C-alpha cells in the first residue's frame, strides 16, 4: 500500500472535525466488481473507518480464455482519535 494525501472535512454536524487519509491499493478478480471488493476487503482487515474510494485505473490480463481484472483504487479512511493520558 502506498500513502497518498490527507484531507480534512466534517464527519457530521455534531461530530466536529475529522481527518481522512488516502492510500492507493490494487486488487484483482474475475470481474471489476470482484477486484474492487478484494481490495476493500483486504484493506478492511487492518483499516477502520473506510469512507470512500475512487477507481483510478482498470486493466486486465488474458491467459487463454481466462481474464483477470486489476483495479487501482484510492481509498479514504478516517483517522481515529487517540486520547493520551
């Protein structure tokens, strides 16, 4: 995973300010939807607060009659606040 940029926005009317970070991911699957789901599912194992994504690029590999799609995504997640004692 490669780090990208951060942006600041409001998480909700009463929630105050939230900070989001974007990372770039690549997923693969037998369809574009499967490739996106694979990338998001894997990211969800270690990231909390995934908020949105954008498909940056779609490509594919052909092996005989088999096609595998590859997608590059930019995924935004909300950084969690940590209270230090």
